[in-house]
């Protein structure tokens, strides 16, 4: 029985290795196909670098900051400061 296991183990190990390697390349291939390269003619996704879809300078409002009517909330927001911050605390009434 020990002789059989010592002969079959490398085959099973090799088969598992090849299967996992194939799976890894398959998953990576799906990731590479998710974002089309220039000239692929795929669907239009936002591009970066000053072309269409560039959001440089545009304001992004997180959904957590909106009330039930879709307006910015007027409530005071909780902030967290970590020890070692070198900045002075900012208050809403400060002109800076």
C-alpha cells in the first residue's frame, strides 16, 4: 500500500498543480478583459487622462451625506481623529 501511495502522490500533486495554475490564468484573463484597451472597440467606459469621463475637479457627494429627500444633511457629523495628527482641529465656525 505504501508503494502505491508513493507512486500516485506525485501524479495527484501534479494534476492539482496544473488545475490550479489553469484556474489562476482563467481568473486573471477575466480581469484583463474587464477593462477594454484603446482600439478594442468595446463598450465605452470612463477614461482617464483628460479624455471623456474625466472627473478631475468634480465634486463627489457620498450617499451617506444625503437625507431622505436627496439633499445634503444639516446634521452635525461625527469625525474621528487619530493620535499623532499634527493638524490643528478645525471647527465649523472657523473662517479657514
